[in-house]
C-alpha cells in the first residue's frame, strides 16, 4: 500500500505541518528512513536526528519543539499513532484455514470446537478440550485433560502439560512450557546415605483470558492448588514463574524475570527485565520493580523499587550515585593520606623541636 502523508493524517488523526503530497510506502527508524517512509519521534535521544532525517514524514508529539526537514504529523498519543501506522503498512496477517493436518496425533476422546486448526506433528492427549477457532501451529503438545479456550494462538513447539487450564484469546509463543513440575525436593537419609527425594507436584496451571506468553517462558504447576496467571497479563520471553505463584490482572513481566514459589503479584504491576523475586513474598497492586532488582521483602502497593537488594527507587538511585563517586573519593583519600604523611615527616625532622609557649 502507498498513501500520501495527507491520507495518513486522515487515517490516524493529528495535525499536519508541511507538505502532505509525499507518497509513503512503509515505516522505518529515524536513522534509516528514506523519502518513501514515515518515521516517529518517541524517545528524546533521537530528537536531534529529526533535523537531518531523510524520511518522507515524521510523527511527533504535540510537545516536541525541535526542527525537522520533513513534514511533521503532530499527535496526542505518539505510541497509539505509531501502532496505527504500522498496521497500515504491515504485511498481511498470517492465517490458518481450519483443519487437521494428517500428521497430527489426536486421542479419540479429544473435544475440538468449531473451525480449529491443528498443525503438523501436534499431539493432543486423552481428555483434551480445544475451543472454537483456536490455532495450534506445528509441533504443539497438549497433555491429558488440559483445556484451551476459544480464539487462542499457539506457535510452534508449545508444550501444555496435563490438566492445565487456559482461557480465551491466549497467544503463546514458540517453545513455552506450561505445567512443568515445580522445584520441589527434600534431603533425607536412607540406608546411611543422603538422597534427594522429589516432592509431588499435584496442582495445575490456570491462565486467564487475553494473556500473551513469550517464547521459552516456563510456568510451573502448583505443588497443590494452582499457579494462577490473571486476565490480560503480558509475559515477555525467557521468564520463569515457579509453583503456586499468583499474578493479578493486567500485569506486565519483561524478559528474564524469575519469580520464586508462592509469590503473590498484584494487578497492574510491572516487573522489568532480569528482576528476581524471592519466595513467599507479596508485590502489591500497581507496584513497579526495576530492571535487575533483587526483591527480598514485600513490595507495598503503588511503590517503585529497584537495586540489589530492592529498595525504594529514590534511595537506590542515591546509593548508585554514591557508588559511582567511589573512584573520586578514593583519589581524595589517597591525596589526603599523602599530605598527612608529608606533614608527619616534617614534624619528625631533626631540629624541628617544639618550643614552649610564651607566658
């Protein structure tokens, strides 16, 4: 599709500054965009690049005040506008026509809804239920008595263990594993030898509606009861969620986060990349956990924590600023020590005898 700048403004809204006649056929980053592409300014570090961009048009927020040698589309919500433009020029959505591939292995008592797609080499065990219009791309595995809702999309090599429950409109990306055993072991003596005995993991995983789970995510089944992921939770790639964790609605979990067993995470929480949460803690509604934070105690609702160990973000920022000044402080201490040593040498020199004070 090719649209003029003016036509794009008609589609997404906003105010046009400059010529609206340029033909646009795609979207690109501000450093790479050419005359037939539109770009956007959503990050302050790229604002200066607008003055030299070769783009055919630039989407910017109303508050941006820099110079630009291309037509500018001023919008209220730049992220929303950019998403709308991406949809205008995105490749057609990949669709899977309903049907069951000849290589799929499906038990006799599996329940399939209307218009489902079961791709090559998928395996559906006894007692599985799949809702209407759900798509299982190649190599997916659904264990015994697992239940999948309607309008779900599972990409290749998703593994769903027995008795897992998944709501409607879930998107699960390649290699995710739901319902694997949690880390439950206990040491004991047997016949004079130390052995490690496995604790049975008898619970389930329950996933709400409108959840998206990234590639290679692992969510462990509960030791008893359930590991629960609420509605509209968005989980990035390479996240691990341990047994009996409960996550509230509309929470976001960014890449490489690790959540230990029996943690309760509230609604509308954000856990940024590589954050780690110790077991049996509670993170309150609306809290923010910064990247690489080590959470070792409860996080109250609405607070922002970061650092190692995690503390209030303001306190963590001050501590980090102090840490960055350590080299300067070390140099100052070294200089003071050298000056002190020189003064001590002078005071100890021969002939430098302390004279009695005058009366």
